[in-house]
C-alpha cells in the first residue's frame, strides 16, 4: 500500500526532484499511515506557523488531541485498506493545538478564512468539510511544486475504498455552487471563497462575448494608445 501510494504521488509530480527514484519511493512508502500528501507538507506547514521541530515532534509523539499517537490508537489497520492520516486530520490537530494563536500569525487571515468557510457550511457533508480543511491547509503551505489544491491532488488525497473519484468531484461541484470554494484557472487549483461579491470568472466570460477573437490585439491597442516612434 505504501509503495503504491508513493508511486502515485511521484506520477502526479508531487515528490521532490533530485532524489533517486527508488530511495524516494522507499522513504515515502515507509511514512504510512501518513498519507503521502501529509508526509510531504508537514515540515513546510510547521515552518509556516513558526514552530518547526517542536510542533512536528509534538504532533508525532505526544498524545495531544488529533495527534499522530491518538490516530494510531483509534485507527483500524488492514493490509488492503489501512486507515491513513490525511490533510483534514492535520488541520484538526493544528487548529486544536494552537487555537486562537493561529490568527495572530502572518497567515492568520488564511486560517480565519478556513474557519469562516466551515462556519458557513453547517449543512455540508463530511467529505465536503474534509475538502474545505484540505484546500485551506494547502493554501497556507503554498505551492510546493505540483502539490496544490488541484482536482487531481484532492482526489489522490481522499480517494479510498469508501470514497470514489466521482464522490470527490460531486462534493467539489457542490462547494462551488454554494460559493464556498472557487476554481482558479491561472494555477488550476481550488481556493476558499474570500467573500467578494464580484465573480471575476463570470465577468471575464461575459467580456469574451463582446470581443472579436479574430481581431488583432495590436490593432485594438492602437485605437486607444497612439504608437510613437522610438529612435
């Protein structure tokens, strides 16, 4: 299972470059029951919140709520379908361990946006709640290569024997319809809706209807800005 997930992570381009393929697969595979997406962001996340090694080791070795040891105690283990610690579990740990202190940090606004999105999603399904948490955490960490909140990464992060790819796609679609998340075309990833009343994507779509696709950009610009010679 671990090697299979590690290979999938490498196929998606999530793993660091420069390391030998076999070494990388071996290390990432041995991180089970940490899902590969979790294993790859943990160090970055704790650096972002200014805790570094202390919080990383506290997460792994202490018996704090939602920590790794508590997960081990309650997880049901099976070779075919092991319980995995996933991105939403990391959010639960950090938000519980640090609480309101998160809002005083540089990324405080992003943490508050996750909380706001969750508060606005009281009727959301369990999967939708988990996706909100994962999208928020990935945004805080920032882009680590291809490890973004793209559809492919979110599908990889949550697909298991109970949750199929179609379930994840439908949940993402419902969250978009309720304006909880928005799809950003420029980086091919989902982001939490920040509360703006202006739907930029809709405005761009409407504007494209009034633009002749065959018209030259240079010709359009010269209507408003007269070119001047440069010697």
